[in-house]
C-alpha cells in the first residue's frame, strides 16, 4: 500500500525522494507534494542563463543577500 505523501514532513519527503529516485512515478508524485508546500511569497531569482549579464547580475544578488544578512545580524 502506498504511503500518504501528504502526511510526511519535508525531511521525510526528501528521504523518500532519495530512496525512490529510480522510480519515476513515485519520485514525481513526492516531488509534486514537496513543491506544493513552497511559500508563494518566497523570493525567487532568475536562472543565470536567462540573464543579460549573468556574472554581474548574480554577483549583485549575492552582494544584496550578504548585506541583508549582515543587517539582520546587527539588528538582532
């Protein structure tokens, strides 16, 4: 009997994905459940190949993220 993937925690789902990586159907189903749990408000970044100047744009993303972490640490 198949597991109810919706009842698994994210860590359990990731383990399930690892254990079933060669079973396309099981892997796809578990991945769909895991992806459905993503925060719709989470920050998303473009894929580097879709950028006009990937090196500069990725560097800017990293610099902004590092600055944000440093600001959070100094206020927390």
